C-alpha cells in the first residue's frame, strides 16, 4: 500500500506527538479522555484507616499537596467511621481540587467480614469522589507496586520509602497514606504513556 507525501507527513506528525507525550514521566499534565489532569487523588480504602494522597503533576518532579490517614478507633460504630471517611475526603477534595481519582482495586479476601467492611469504606470513598465530579479509575495493587517499586509483591515499607524518594518528602509517610500516594503516582505514570491495557474507569 502506498502513501502520498501529505499522508506520510501526517503519520510523521502523529508519531512525533506520541513520543512527546510518552517521554516525560509526570512532568506535565496527565490526559485521559481529552481532559488534562494536573492534580490527582489517590485513595487506599479501609474502614479503620483509609489512606489518601493528593499530588500535583509538576516539573521536575510531582509534588505532594496533601496526604494522610483517616483513623477510626476500634470502638467506633461502622456508620460513624464511614461518615468520617466521607467528610475527610470531601474536605481534601474541596481544598485541593483534583480532577481525577485513582482508587485501589478489589482483591481476594478470605474473610467475608473483612471484604464487606472494605467494600463499605470503598463505597463512601467512591461517593465522595463521584459527587465532586472526578473521573475515577481503578488500579490493581500489584500494578501500583510494579509502577512505583518495580516489583509487584513489594511490602508496605518498600512502597513508603520509594514514595518518599519520588516525592522528596522529609519524612516517611504512614503506610496507608504512602499506598494512596503510590496510587496517584502510578496513575500519572500509566496515563503519561500509551498503554495496551487501559485502566478500568468506574
């Protein structure tokens, strides 16, 4: 099949554009479905300790805007924990205005009760992000670890140390907050290049 000179130039232009998007890693705004995302929210849901992290895509490296863990004492009723999670995430979203959310995907749980509690925390987290109009994407835990640490079976401490290094944080973040920041970092890396396996949008 032959190409005209004009078609050849158009192909070269498209390929050149693809390289410009793929080369920088978290150095410019991340694009999904035509939208530019400069502020990314990561959520690691859990009833007693939901981690969240918000970062801004910037040069020469991404910058953490806010992160923390929504701690709920063991004596609190589940409903009270869910309200605390939703309120904290709403406040963080309102303050920093992310446009996209990366949340940890579901994983196999041997304990049915644990799975139910996680599902409840995940549900209110999704609600807080959805009511703010954020695009929401799901990322598998192994994929997040692979993107940040380079090994899908990495432990929480390894993830926290790598997140601290990548974001130039003065102190090691709490494990759940580090996982949330890792989600945001991994999302930025994934969307900053062309992928054969698109992320699942919720």
